[in-house]
C-alpha cells in the first residue's frame, strides 16, 4: 500500500521544529524580519484547522513603539500583581524571570478571535462554544513552528489584562485578544525551555499523561512511553 507519509528528511524537519520550539523572551536581534519570511509565517498560521472552518483569527502587526510602550505598561502592572501570588523563594525566583520582550523584539503581533465570525450557528460549535478560541490557539502553534523553521524566535506574553489590551488595540466588542507575541531573529535558541533551565518546572514524563480508555487506566505494556526526542527516535520517523 502506498504511504502518505512525508519523506524521512521532511518528517525529521517537522519533529525538529516541534522539539526545538522555544518561548523566547530575550536574545532578540535588532534586524527586522524579512517581509517574505513574515508572510510565510502568517500563511502557516492562516492554514490552521478551525471549527466549522470559521477561521476566527485576525493578525494585528504592531510596529509602533508608542503602542508597544502602552502594552509594556500593562504588562508591568499585571506582572507586579502576579508576583504577589507567590511568596518566599518562589516569589524571589519569579521576580528574576524575564517574561516578555515587548520593546526588545523588532515586531509584536496580536492574534485575536472574532467570536461572531461565521454567524450565530457555526458547524461543530453548538456544544463546545469555546472551540473558536481553541482554533486560534492552533493558528498560534502553526505560526510558532513555522517561525522556528525560519529561525525566528517567538515569545507569548500572557501576563496582560485582556480587557485593557483590547482597549489599547481598539478591538471590536466581539473580538478577543488571544495571543500577544514578540517576534524576531535571535542570537540563540536555548537547548531546553528556559523555565526548566531555571528550575521553575520540568517537563512531565509522557508515561504520566497517557491513559487508556478512561482516566487512570494504564496503556498496554507493549507501548513504550519514553521521553526521548522524536528527532532522535529513528523508529518514530524512519
């Protein structure tokens, strides 16, 4: 039977982008993202799957330093409040974390969700109304992987009040800000996630998060769930 799988080299590229993707907060270079590269990254995002093919996303490219400074002020305010959630050594560590690159990155991008797109009855959304927002997150992931393949770093700034951010960006009432991203070429991609490197959290073992048929039931013993990179697992892709 003819296989629909990609050739091995192309499969390795897909897995490499997934494994080496990083949430970038620093190491941004000043040179702008080439226009053709930015267009390809946006095209990748626009080809994400969406419930009922409603394509609820819009992409706001933020180049204005004035607007970005206003967003940075929102971040600073929210970040102080977020730090108060923790105490002791955890709070001290939190306050050392670099959690945004709003002004350092050459480009900011906000990906939004238009909850009214497609009309009042979107196929597949009747019982799970938030699938429009899930769809936008898939667009974010497409963008992130394409950016990594292009050598462009992406950082998601989630420490922002969405209502205040919507006001700064003059979003219509039906449009929600989902992802505020910092983009730019970087001097390096770290070999592991920064929060793991700094001791904030570590990646959970795959075996801990896979169940069979219902919650808590183990998978078959023949299914080996190790934590090796899929790029290094020739049996996975070759």
